C-alpha cells in the first residue's frame, strides 16, 4: 500500500486524480502523447468570478470554461496556479488521458442513472524508476438532491465514484460529489476507504457561494 498511497497523494487534486490512460493489451501510453480535447456536450462550468468558500478554510475562485475546450473548467488555486477540471470533476494531465476523458463524457448532460467506467494507470515522476499502477474508476449519477446555501435551497446532482487499484487491495475508495445544477460548482465532496486506508483527499462542504453580478 505504501507505493500506491504515495502515488495517490502526489496525484490527488481536490478529491480528483490526475491520471494517464491505459491503452489496450500490454501497451503503455507514451509520455509524449497530447491530452485529448474531444468535445463533451452538456458540461456546466462555474461562471468566471464565482467564489466558493469551504469549511476546510479554502476559498476557491473559478475562471469559467477554457475557450479552447469548453468541457474543461478553470479553477484558480489559493497559490495563484490554475487547475483544469474536465467536466468540472477530473483533473487533466499532460500524459495521454483520452480514455478517462472519453469515459467521463458519458455522464453529460447529467441525468440520473448515467454510468461510466474506465481503466487507466497512474505514474509519478517522483518514483526513481517510473512504474505504472493500474486502476479502475467508475462514475454514476446516483440521484438529485437539495443543498441549503446562502439561504437558498439549491438543486444538485449526486455523483458517486469508485476508485480501485488492480494490484493493491488496500487502495479501494468511494467518493461522492454533490454538484450544483445551476453553476456546476462541487458543493460537497466526501471520500471513504473500504479497507481503512489513509485518504488522499479531504472531505469538504461549501459554506458560501459568491456568484458574479450578485450582491
């Protein structure tokens, strides 16, 4: 579990992993392969200027959709760096992530019951001799809900995800995203381990949502 846990800690981002997609058979993706930008219909990105204040003290500012790739939402981290989230859920990665992107495309436009699954490998440059760690990940739009925020009851999508290592039985995680239907902001995130393993991302809830043009 030690190596797998280290990989997850390095690549985890806002409860989402940066992954490199696994090709079929025994082949492995080339480190030179470009990130796929195949269009995904129905993605809702938080408007530029949206600010989410979370109960883990983070203040997250969104910068709208990437003009060159409207399915990728831009998020400004507190340190000034920019994070790219495909569908507002999964982090992009410079290594070929075409399969993972294609899989999550099946969730959009979101509707209850939509399910998608993908197999891919994680790799970290911090490992002296890079190794590929195979994972399976699934997403499901499990239902709709309501989220009390700013004195309003906001409609949400509930998206459940399972992340499972194919070589390390300890690395088996369940994640839940509560996504605002209007803005695409992840209003709450939770992660649990089926085996009691250390978590690589912290649960959180949004406590304030500041929308551009609204007092």
